[in-house]
């Protein structure tokens, strides 16, 4: 009888919850100061989270492939 391989959850995938949690509470970042290149904090924080999330996804992907 062939047993299917077990799916194990990796702790690395828990890191993927961090960007979600960082954007779940807009009252923490819904402000205008400090500005960066004329953009209010609200906008550049979200753009920074896109970049951080992409880097984090790449990191977790590499850890799960090894």
C-alpha cells in the first residue's frame, strides 16, 4: 500500500503573516508626517511594505526549496 507523503508546515511560512499584520491596523500608519520626497507617510509606508513583502516572499521561497 502506497502512503502519500506527509505535508508538514514550516515555521518559515509564519513570516508571511508579518506584512499582513503590518497593514491590518491603518490607525498606526494613517498620518501625513513624516514625509518622504513629498509623499505622506501613509503612502510611502504602503509602498515600502510592498517591497518588504516581496523580499520576504523570496526569502521564504528559498528556505522552503532547500
